C-alpha cells in the first residue's frame, strides 16, 4: 500500500443548475438531439480556436472486487462517452460496468479498499449521497448506498489496508471512531467497531503522516513521517504487533531526513520504496530489509520508487527511475522478490508523459493509474491495464476529464478572455485561462495560468478578476477561489479576499466588484454568498444581502443590482429565483416578478443593458405569465414585456447583447418549435428570432461573447456544424451573415 499525493481539496464542478446538466445528459442519451437541421447560414470560422484540450484527468485509487471487477476513483467526468463523475467500475474485459450505482459525493475518493461487498473510501469529501461524512466512509457495493459507519476522524486519512478481518487506517488524525488515536487505528470487520490497537505514532510536534501500512502475518510494518511509535524512538519505519499494536525491536532507519513512501513484504523481507537511510548508507529508490533484524539485504539509488505491488513472488514498481535492479526500465518494472533480480517484464521503452502508478491488480492485469496521457508512445488516458506476463496493454474504455469553457468575456480592445478547464488551446499551452486576439489566435503575451478550473471572469481596463472552483494558484500565487491579475501583463496582484468556498459569478459595475458563491466569509468579513468590493481599493464594502440559496447571475442598472439563482428568500424576504437589491447597501427592494418555483428551477443569466431586464434559466413562469426559460421584464413593475422569441424548450445559460442582437446559449434544442441547438440570436427590440442564424452545435453552450464580427461560444460541445470544435469555437455573427445576402 502506498501514499498517493493529491490536492488538499477536491475539485468542485462549475455550479450549473442540476436541471441544466440533466437536460444535456438526457438529450445525449436519448439519441443525439434533432437530426434534420435547417441550413445554418452562420459559418464556423476555421481560423479561430479549433481545439481546447484538457489533460487533467487523474486516477488516484483502484480496488478490485472478488469477481474481478475494478472500482476506480479520481478526477474525471466521463468514461468513453458516458458521464461519470470521479468514480466508476470496469468489467473484467476493461469495458465500463453500466450496472454500477455510483455514490454521489462532493469530492473525489483518494484511497479505496474492499472487504466483501463494502467499499471503504477516503478523501476530502463532506457529503456522500446527501449525508454528512468527512474523510472516510463505507459504501455498499451492491446498491451504492452509504452505510451507517461514521468514525469522524479529525484529520486526513492517507492510507488504508485490509487483512484478516481488520481495517487498518493511517493518516494525520488525533481522534477517530470516538477514541484517541495518533495517526493509526484499526477497525474490526464487518462490524466496523474500533479496536484497542493503538501504536501511537508521533513526530515530536511536527505533523505525523503514515504513508504505508503493510500487514505481514502477526506483524504490521509502517512507513511515514514519525519519530516514535509506542513511545519508542522510531524514525519513519516501524514494526508493530497486528493484534495489540505493541512496537517490536525492529528499527532499521537512523536518519530523520529520509522519507519512505511505499512497502511490500515477501517471505521475511520488507521492500521499501522512496528515501531510506540505514546507518551510513542512503538509498534514493529501493531497499530490501530483513523483516526480523532490519539489516540491509540490498539497495539501490536510481530515483524514487513511488509504489510497490506484490503478485506471487514478483514485485512490480513504479517511480522516477531509469534503472531497476540493474536493468534499464523507464519508470515501470518488476523484480523477483526472492532473488532481487530484475524480470524480463518491460512494458515501456520511454518514460510515460506523466508518471504512472501501480495501484492494483485484476487477474493477470496489473492496474495502473496516475495522470499519464501517453504510454509507450500511444495515448491511453490515466487508467491502463498491463498484462503481468507479457507487458501488453489491454483495452479499456477511455477515462476522460472533458474540456470545458465556462466563461467568455470580450475586453474593450476586442480581445476575448477564456476561462474553464483546459491545458491548451490550438496546441498552445494554457492552464484554464487564456486570451484570444481579435483574429482568434492565442495571445502569446498574456499567460497568468490558474491551477484549477475557472468558473467566472470579470474585468476592467486594468484588472482581470478570476473565480475558481477550488483553492488554487493564480499566476503561481496561492489564492482561495478568487484573485486578480494585471490586464496587460497577466501578473497576479496582491488582492487576496480568500473566500472560504467557491465563487459562482462575478460582475464589475458601479465601481464595485460583486461576487456570488457558496462562501460564508470573504475579504475578512462575514457574508452569506453575496458580497461586493470597492474597485479602486479592493476592500470589502458594507454591502450585505443574504440569499438562502445560490446566486448564479447578476446584472446592474441605475443603482440596483439584480440577482438570479435558485433561492427562495433574500434577507428573509420572499423572492423566488430573482430579486432586486440596492447596489450600495444590499437592501432588498419590493420589485418581485413572482417567479413560480419548482424542483431544479433557477435563473442562470441576466442582462440589464437595454430597456428591459432579460432573464434566462430554467423556469416556467414569472412576471405574471407562463413563458419558460427566457423572458423580458419591466424594470418598473417586474411584469413581463411583450418581448419573446417564443417558447424555449431547455435552460438558457447565457444572454449577451451586441449591435441590436441578443445572443443566447444553453441546453435548448428548439425555440418556437424551430430547431436551434444550444445557441440562437434574437432581435433586441422586437424579440423576433433570427431564424436563418441557426448554427449547429452538438452539446451545451454556457458562455457567449460577440466580438470582431464573430460570436465566440464555449461549453461542453465537440462539434460546431460539421467541424470538430472542442469546448470553444466561433461563428460569423448575425450582421456578417445578413451582409453576405442571407435573409
């Protein structure tokens, strides 16, 4: 067992309403949208961004059932073309098991082990299937249900092991299962009751971490960062009794600087990967120790070994090495546990594009994870099956973390900001944020880089504000969910409001930055999901409104801030989905369109730049009339205007005006009965649909930015018209189409 390094917090998806996501999935599963498209006069622009690529998918853990099926966990959004978020199960032939009932959680699972029909998981989650659970939980594999066991550790879990009816748990905790336990605990299976086993690993004040637990008969070997076990001095390696936890005399390591990461045991020998200092010998790689005396049997220093996996008398290893037991091996190899000699098994001749991790086994298939994209010269994705005899790579349904563009924003100079989940645009490396020139090429002079998915953007002539779905780095500087960079250089500014949860929308107006999200503290103040900052100083203002749900969209007009989302009250006043508040104080006004609320209903897009408030989202009626998903409202009395392009059959996620035209994007496929797949154009004055501007898109559009005679679109799609366009592309705009002679 080994310690897998992972982000401290799990990823949180862009918070679209559940109905918007469901609409896209249902459309895809029900046969691929509408098949008879009218002639689309808007042309896909081949010179503009044609491919947004994401290399962020990672497999952190695998666990094999007794029937050979394999549960995988990590950061991904689909298996093949099937939406699957962060956990899935594969059949023995490498295909996706569509019968698996996946548990729903707010973070990925970092470690997993199986005992019988129970899957034990760890991670940074706080809920599973809607129930509170922190850091560790048990899931019934038969139906995906959460079991009642809730040991509630007060620190992270870093490794798990199951042996002889006992679940061993290692981490950074001081209490677990209602008992005091320093970093190590054990639970009886299947009752899940905590045992008296208590090795008591400590590190003399520094955080103690258990990186590996290796049961071996009546003993358990431990690796990690600790200075004592059972009140006896032990530096990073120890042996304890499997039943009572008493520490043995085994004490091989003498240096407080080396860090062992992984363990394996075979016939009296303990194999240690990582960094080990035994006496005067330092090993950066791999060492074999006598399991009784701790004496070195052999060792080598050719680069760190991250994981070890024992199969019979063969030990498989991965790491940063180029040589293993005297044989040339590119980060993956095997050796005989008895003789210590390298085997002929050599599946890769060149280092993978990212390190692979040996995580488990199913039959004769060794299961590899990590974030590798290319394995021995061929694209494989992060989940790889390799034959334990031949080294041949087996077929698997690809694991992907779909590229996504969440935000598009036209700057005053015509350049377009792009935010989302990607690692390159048209072959140019860009991490989750980029800027496009007027001709659609990537702006080479601006590259701040964001380490986590970008949810929202706002900008002034001097600054670009960036909201992320998790704690991240912006331009290499740590920022919790929100930060700003220079609009010219891309350098990160000192502004650091540090909200305690993710941001959903941003709006710069009234010389202020308005911020909405799931936070309760931001900028050093207490704010319930909605706050504002003074533009010049960056200081939080006294503005305070308290919605009881999410705010997904904002718009400003004449001293009033309009907010839309899935809330039912604002500052304890009933306002379903939509409200108006004072832009300076946050005081809620009497303006109320009386939206009919329902399951999954939400306002997701607003525009107040014209003579009426345009509202998009997923809803049935407001303003005194039934008009689903897109409506115009009077600023004076909140009643519906005559403006309407007709019934929209799915959610509207973006509303953007330009030159007398309103461009909309979302999860719809028809407007007024006519096919318009995910993007459309409407006359700003009359509401008439531009019927002949009907681009063909194969999946949802969540961001729109008209610029320079083009309409940039971002979202989940993979094709625009007949052309491959992954998450980002552009069409000729309405004015250009009509100028070319179309009616």
